[in-house]
C-alpha cells in the first residue's frame, strides 16, 4: 500500500490517515533510545519530510533508504562536508522551506474562512520574523480567541415546519411560530456565562414580539453540549419571567450527559416535565394541551 511520509500536510496531500498519537509515541521511544545511548534529541522535521516527498518517496522503504544514506554520510563523508559553507546548507534548507509554503491553500482558506486566514497569515509572519515557538503560541492564542468569539455570539435560529416532512432553520430575525402560540428556538452553542445575555435577550424579544401571543416557548437544545452555572441561572430567570406572562418554557432534544450534569435551576426545570425527546413530541404535546384547554372552555 502506498503511504505518504508521516506528516500532516503530506498525509492530507495523498489522502492518507494521520495519527498524531502514533507519531508522538514513536518520537518518545526514539528519544528514550537517544537518552540511553547519549545521542542528540530526536524530533520531527517538516523540511526532511519535504525532502523525501520531493525525491519521490512514497513508502516506508524510503525512510529506510534515507537512514542508510545518513549512516553512510556519518561514517565516511563527514570530513568533506566540514568544508561546506554554512550559506550552502542554509540555501538548501531555505529552498526546501519554500516548497512548504502552500499559497493555493492560503487562497482557499481566505475564500472559505476569512478569520482563519488571518490567523494563519499572522502565525506565518511570526514564525519568519520572530521564531517557531512564538508562532505556535500565538497561533494557539488566536485560535482560542476566534473560537470564543464564535461562542460569544452564536448564530441561533428559529425552527419551523419544512415542506412536507422535517424542519427548517431560519434566522432569529424571523420570529415565526410552528403552531399558533408555539415558538421553537434553537441555541447553537454551549450555554455559558459569555453568551447567557444573548440567550436571555433573544428569547425575551421573541416572546414580546410574537404574533399571536405565545403559550409555549421551546428551546431546541440539540446543539448544546454544556450548561454552566451562569447559564442555568439565566434559564431559571427566563422561566420565571415567561411564566408571569403565561408562557410555558420547555426544552427539546437535550443531550443525555447535559441532563445528567445539570444541577440546581436547570435540573428542577427538567424534573417538572419541561423536556421532550424530539420536536415532534413538543408539537404533539402542545396540541393536546390546546385541545384540553378548549375542552375546559378556557
């Protein structure tokens, strides 16, 4: 089986499976051997990977051949190589590094994910102008900030019945109702202190502007993988505010681990029977509630 060199870029280039854990275990074992034998520290090198790839190496045999060549150089050619100017070695490494610059992928990232393009560009400039370690640290920080930015203002949606079967997601700017008096709102991120205010603002605005007046407000939690204490407090507050307006707050498709880990306010809401397995269950239960209310003449 053809195998690309064990490097993320080359693995993606040749549609090969890449396992970071396998690479880390291999490097760890190599460094144990280096420590026992008193040799240099072993580390992965993108430039060496690119050298093998540029030379046409596609199988593990290329790695063995490279090892033999290096061994022969160490045994018989170290004296002649001592006269090689440092500029020559620098030029070789530089030219190999130039091959690692993938302008086409940068253009693709720019077209697909503008924020990630700027992270990649700033990281590359930092590596060139400052250093590799500083570039890696900056890339981690910028990526985390970009992730938090998306979680701070998630793109939530309104859920309405689709054509025929299924559901459609529409922007929150369209406060549509599934049934007269029933609105389903999907929150698309974990609920935590940074986005709890947005959660509260959107739900209260939707309830206020709903036409006709709401009886039930459902939060589709299928995309919510965690609810922290601040968000649980917000949900409890929303429950009280909506209850004063005659609106019942219910939940749908809550993940099992979220339900198990919920405490205090959210857990009490769940125990009150305000959670449903699917959106269809919510609609069916709402219809029964409307029929019962009409039957009682209310």
